[in-house]
C-alpha cells in the first residue's frame, strides 16, 4: 500500500496512535541518554532537563519532561532561535546553543541545544533539549546570585553554533568554557546534550523510514488538532466566570520590598485567559520572570485541572491566552536580572490555584512550598585544586487537599527534581551534610494538614566557599484553604560556635569551615478546619513525632496521653469546641 | 538405580503450575491448580500431590525442587509485614520519609507520596559517623544501641534494618550494631545494609535493606512451613527458590536475603527462553511472554539474561525517564531486566474523549475477564478482538474446557469501539490488535534498539498463553528473523525453574581513575568476593568442578553517575588487562550513546562477581517422529483476518500434538494446542524441530 496516498485521504485512528507513541518514544529516548551521559549532579541525579521534537514550522509536537517547568520553553525558543539563525543555514549534524532569557529562553543556567532533523535532504523539524547547567559564570558560583542586570548573571548565549556538521566548533566551546567555573561538568553536560540530539535523530529517522514523511507530517497535524480538540472539550466542561487571586514574594532580592503578584482567570467555555494586570512592575533585581516562564505556570495549572491524559503539544496551548503587561514582574524586559524567574513562575502557580479555589474547590491544593528553593555553593576544591560548583533545590510541604493530607518534603508544581544523595555529594564535593530531616510542627493545621518542610545542613571542609541561596517564604507563608492554617515559614540560618543568625533568602556569602549553613523549608497550608481533623490522624502524627503533643492540643484541639498513646476524648471535645468558638 | 526427578513449582497470581522432569528420559509432566492467596503453601502442596499422583513418581525420588514465588512481593504490597524498625546515622531518621523528595506523578494534585515501610516512630538515630572515604569521624554510641535493643524487646519488634552513612566503604559500625542487637534483642532479626547491598547512595541502600527486613520473617516462615510439609510427604530433595536474577538460592539463603527473590516468577520465563533457544544453539535472544494482564520482553546476550539494579517494588509500569519514579520501593539487587507493559489478553480497548482508540493499561483480569469468557465482562479486550478476527478457536480454548462467546465479543467491539470510531467491527477489532502490537513493539524496542542491539541479529522465543498469537507479527515489525514457539507455551515459565543454575552476585564499590588504578587492590576485591562465593556454593553442596565465576567492572567517564558493565577475565588483572577493559568500555559507550570519548578520563566504580554453581540440565526430550504427513495434523480451515492482507484469508488449522519433526507448515495457518494458539502469517512458514518447537521465519529465509 502506498502510505503517502493513504495519508492524503483520511485519518487511520490506529496509525495515529502508533505514530503518536513513536514520536514521544523518540523524545523519551533522548532523555534517557541525557541522564545516563551527563556529568553534573543536577542533571544525572536531579533530572533538571527535558527533551522535545518540534516540527519545521516551529510547533511543539512531542516532549519528554522530567520537569514540568520545561512545558513550553522548548516550543517557545526553538522557532525564535531558528528564525534568528536562519533555517537555511542549518546542516545535518549541527547543534545550536541558546540561553538568553530576553530572547524568551528561561534563566541563563538553562542552556538549550537545538539540532535540525533532516530526512532525505528535507528539513522536517528540530530535536532539542534543555539542561540546567550548574554554572554559567556571572557574579557568584552556581550562577544564582542576586544582581541587578542580566550581564551580572553569567554568560549570555545568543544563538550560536556549537557543533557544525558533526564537528564541535572549538572556538565556541573554548569561549563558553572560559566563562564558566565548573568546566568539566559543563563540558560533560554539553556532550550529553549533543548525544541526546543524535539519539533523537537516529530514532526519528527509523520512524520516517517506516512510514514516510508525508504520512508522519499528516499525523503530526492531526495530533496537534487532537490535543486542541480535547482541551476545548475540557474547557466546555469547566465552570465559567472570572476568578481572582494574589500573593507576594518576600522581597525582590535587592531591596526588602515584597513583589506583589496578581491574576484574573477567565473561563468562558471556549478558552482560558490568564490576566496578570495589577502585578508589580519589574525591578532591577532577580525576582522577575519572562513571558515564557509565566506561560509555563499557566499551562501547568491548566494541565493539572483537566484530563491529564491529553498530550502536550502546540494544540494544547492554542486555547490559552495570556495578558501580562510588558515591563511587569511577569513579563520582564532587557536588561533586568531574571535568575529568579522560576521562583516567580512557581509562585504564579500558587496564585492561580488560589484564584481557582472558589470555582474548583475539590481540585486545588492549599498553599504549598511554592518556591524552587535553590542552594548553590562553589570554590576551590582543597583536594583537587579545581573550581567546583554545586547546586540543588530542596523540597518542602505540599498543601492539604480535599480528601488527603499534603505530602511531607516533596517538590511542588512545576518542579520535580530529585535530591542529591548525601553520600554522592560528600564524595564529590568538599562538604559534609550532618542533617537531612523533616521539620516537625511545620504543618499548616487543617482537616487535612499541610505537609512538613525539610531541613538540610551543610558544613564545608578545608576551604571557604561562596554559598548562594535563591529562595523565598521566609516572610509570607503557604496559606491554608477553607479554614485551614498557614504552614510554618522557611528559615535560612548560619550557625557558628557563638551564634545562630538568620540569613537572607536571596544572596551570597562566604562561609567558614566549621560553620553550619542550615535551611529549613516551609510547611504546606491546611485544608478545612483543624478541629474537624480525624483525631486518630492527629494521634498518629504525634506518635510519629511529626506534630508535637502541644501543637496537637493548641492547633488541633486533640489531647493525647503520650504514655498510653490514647486520645483523651472528653478533654479533646472541650478543646475543639473552644477552637471553633475562637474562630467565629 | 532408581528413577530420579526434578520438580519445579511456580506460584502465579491465578494458577500454581508444577513441572516434573525425569532426569533419565527428560519426560515431562505438568499439573495446574488454583493459587491459594491466603496461604500459598496450600496450593503449592496440592500441586505437588497432584503431579506425583499423575506421574506416578515416588516422593523420595524427587532429587531437586525449585520454587518460584511472589510471596515476598505480595506481603509487601498487601502490607502483611511484621513490626519492623530502622536504625540509621544521627541526623537521618527521615531518610525513608523524604525518599527522593519527588512526586510520582507530575500533574496529579491528589498524588500520594509512598508511605515508608517503617513508620517514623520506629526509625532510630544513633550517634556515629564515617566520612566519604570510610574513616571514622565519630565513634559508635554503643550505649544507645543497647538502649534501643531493650526497646525492641519491649515492643516486640521482629525485624530491623541497619543502614549508616558510607557503610558501603566500611561496615564496622553496622556490624558492631548487629552484634549488640543479637545479644540484647535476640527476638529481632537484623538486616545489615553493608551485607545486603554494599553500594553508594544511602536512600537506595537503606530502602533495599528495609525491604529485606520487612519480608524476612514472612518469607522465612513460609519457606520453613513448606520445608517441613515436604519432609512429611517424604520429599528429601534439595530445596531451592528462584531469585530475581534468574539463579537459584537455597531456602536457607532465601530466608536470610529474601530481597533477592522479589521478582522470582517473571525471571523464570526468561530463563526458560534462554534454555529453549540454547538447545537450538542460539545465544542472543529476545524473550516475549504475554499473559492475561501484561506482556514482558527481556533480552539475553551471549546466553546471559540482561540484569538491572534499577528497580522499584510495586511501581506502576510506565516506561519513561522520570515518569514513574517514586511510585514503588526501590531495591538495588539484581533483577532480570524486563520491560513490562499493560498489554495482555485481558487488556481493555476503549475510545477516548478525543475519539481515538486506546488499548490498556486497564485489564479485565481473570475476573470478569474478556467478554467472550461469559463471566460478566462487558468491556472488549485484546482476547475478544483476537476471537472476532478468527485468530482464536471459540471451541478449543483451554483445549475446549471453555466455550467462548464469539457473538458477545463481536457485539462488544461493535458497540464500544466500532460505532464511536465510525468503523466496521472487523476494522475496529483489527485496530485493537494493531495498537496492542504497536505497544509491544515499543516494549521490544526499549529492550533492544534503545540499548543499541540490532534485532536482526536476534531470535525471539514466544510463550505465555497469548504470546504465540502475536509474536510472528512483532518479529516482522522488528525485523527479528527467527521465532521459536516451544511446546506448551502456557507453562514455559515453570520449565524455566528447572533449567537454571545456582547463582550468587556480589558487588563492591571502590571508585578509582582507570589510569591511576591500583590493580592489586582490584584483585584483592575480586578474590575476596570470589572466596565468599565459593564458600556459599560449597555450603550449598556444589562441587568445585561445577563452580564458575564471572567478573565485571562497572565503568563510566569520570564525572558521570551511570556506569556500563565491562567483562574482565578471572585471572589477576595486570595494567595491560586494565587498558584492554578501558578500550572495551569506549566501544560499549559508543554503541549505547552514539559517540565514545577515548580522551576523557575513565573511572572504575563497581566490581561484581557472579558465582555460578552449574546444575546439570535435564536431557531435553525429543518428540517421536510421526508416520503420517503434515496434512494429517490439519484439523481443517477457517477464515482468519490478517491486517497486512486487509481481509480474511482461508487459513489452515493444525493440531500441535499431531505435528512431528520435519513437518512444514506454510502461512497463513494456525497451530492449536491446549494452552495457546500460534499464528503463522502469510509469507511465513514454520518447521517443526525434533523437540517439538515451531521455528517460524519468512518463507524465503528458512527453507
């Protein structure tokens, strides 16, 4: 049978499913390759990367994420980068690099690698991946420091060719490596990015050999229509109206002024509009995001609220409209700093869930960690003499849900990075981690309590690294929903022999050997009134040491006999009545 | 000399299969009884009783018994484990609670984080600390260990996992803790991380040890129960269980390290495939096992099944980077590497909200089962589609024991799939089979191409009730040139139990740069593990002449975290031999990831020794030749739909039991037997070999 003719005529629902799976399989294969060949802990262990296939018209077709934060980034940057570089200037075996946030990439650490996919001399599309590199230069190790301008944040890659027809362009690589601190890791991760694209092309070629370009392109078109059609069907099902929410970030990283975020979500049955008018103007500070990062938050929240089975591609995005005033903290313009863009985007998810809580009360969580919570450090490794950099992001409490507690110590929303194993970290970097634990009593009280935050301590061995924190939630907690309490605030501490002092949630400092740097992330908010919580669950929490007996009494109105591990029923009823009265 | 027999007993989800082989003649007997989930030993013993009665074999003549079981996994999944505690380094009590700090599902607001197997109030911290080189930074607080031991006695803690930071480099504190616990808490069984899984990354080592601790009392109890009952029946055979890595383990060892037998059942299938192909001289094999709920693909290279250590117990089967991470309890013991997908005979077909036909991963299971089983199933399944297309004989399912409802199946497909899709019923049924096949092709790709192995150099062995029905088409898609379908495909897994060797795997981590490696240190590591292995084998009664050892080094480029294994010889390693191992590594790397980097520094990470105690295989029984021609084995013909032909073709139907060596069948045809049907597509042909296998290939190739 001539497949080309068949394709021109009608859709075969079976072939549709086969090609759809094969396309996403190709991107999955890229991701597996990336993970297995990467060098930095951030990629190989913490999975801060994603891969995708974009068609010749620049439309997102298939992607394999590890991180939801990468939901729309590749689809935004590839068409832009290709337009700028010129599709006609691309040859098989080329790899382009780009990381410029003011070209709608994300922050500088996220380097995209893009390769053209040619099949029988025809340019059919692009394979691309995004990796968060552990260092891209700039004012502080790990490149997450708080500065005023993009130029201070690190090396800006406009669209440059790193690999030309299979050969690495030595001058470009030299230039990149000269500007970064952790040279071996960045070089190794770039090699992994090149390999991943190679593997993706290998696999797509096999698919094209099997079905031919006209058939595959026909089904790509159908796949995009299919997603759009299903998103529209879901939108028709959602309640209609305009819903508002707001929240604020502790500060902008340079001044102590909070950053106010505001959103209005309009559902009209055919489309969804996210309007951020009323959000603060951008500042010369790191807590701004670009339109790509704002769009990411919107797609993520929508994806959570509708059938999760709908494939993510260009069609998914079509019914989504964004209004984000240019020059505001959610659509920042050149030359402002932007490294905290994901912190802002993460908090936008919270704002949007909060806005939609009245429309979809059973489908949204109470306030959650709602920050990425980056911890980075670097310096001269006393053992090797090399400049090393380390970066990780810490989990925290998730918000309570309509019928279950918020999980303890997890990544939230657009982020799902794994933790760095302590043994691997201590083996590879001159640091010791004396504590990694939950933070008891950090829950937001509620019928369903918020999850606990976590605590991690760092002690540096034989050198004085520069440590950077890029986080939040030290002033404004994760709020509860429907009567639930707020989670405990995060704390960033430096503990010396003589003192314990709070350090800012954004910024860099030198830490001496023997000093303990301690991060306690925030707890999640509660869902529903705490006095309605099943007393047996309170008993379990106290028994497990997650909630103290005192807090059980004060916040939940449950009195517990900690010798016999029983609930004092009469006393508890009295306490609960008291709590209820106080609330009214 | 009296007749001697080997007995294999495979306790599956639905059935308990027993296989008995005569050591002299290779004659095989099979028994099938229902599994008894509440106490699987009842079904086990029933199967043994039945097979002895059927075969006429005497209990004392059973010389060797191998057991495949999911009792360990089930105890975990059903939460039927006794009170277990966890002891770790101060500051890390929440190691299990925090886990990897990830959500198992990215967009599910209502996700649940895996509940630790040990509740937080039974997790204890002890002051002690090693650094990343294994040196003691803080000595062990022995006083505190004794205090905890007393608490164990008071609270009736039956089992405990011990895992200290960096103990994989230096087990001193763990071993001392174990010693003190044995003395002061004699009723608590310890599991020690540096013994169970001496590898870097604390959460994974701890999780492996905790899984072991949780199932240890259950498994020990179960195996002891079986052992004493078998003794009562007069069976004095050596009792062995199948491990997840495909080797066998004595009951004694299995009770000590039960985490090694967590995937005992599926491993047996791959071993069977290896045995069947090996008899015919093939050593590079894809095993394809398709049953009622899932299909599993595994890879065997050079006669050795691929083994992985990246495994989660009870995880959702979803291949893909980062997708299903965190949905199960990770273990780092070797497990035969299978890609398992939700496409079995009972997998349900449906039309999704976007008007597209989907198959799986929901399954109708055994109850209610497919519509055609007449047990109240209402959703069309892969089996219903196969029936509607004429690929299954409604009058000869399970040898005629079950009369299938063809009309019901057809009607179900019409209503649930064909009408919503605007297709006719046959096109929809064909769609179901094609989509299931596409999913299986993906699984096969993950097993082969993704790892850089060319399917054109492989042979497939297909088994499981539904495997032979789909295999020919899959081979054609994958360009796998040869397909073997053994006799009795439905019980092939139980046969696997009897065709494996005793196998113990050891590993140590010691990271060093290849160009600065200390060959003596490596030799010492290998020799120590080999001695441990031969000691174990000796205790299990394996003579030295049947012991063999395989050494591997897991390597990577310095800076990476994922290793590739490279085999090295069993003699002392010299500097030249190390260089050879390195160049092998560059080659392996290029094969897997497209490009090697010979100028980059290479690191040696893990050293592994596999100690094998060879068990002589039973002779394989040849089938007798038939006087008659192949036409006498033909039962008749019926109309079967073939998608490549776009319609029904008149298809010969053959009785497997009447086929003899040398018989030759041309597709399209169907070969029917008790527990399966084999489909031979147009353009293909099958030859019957002297063991009764069907060897299927393209017509031009195999003549």
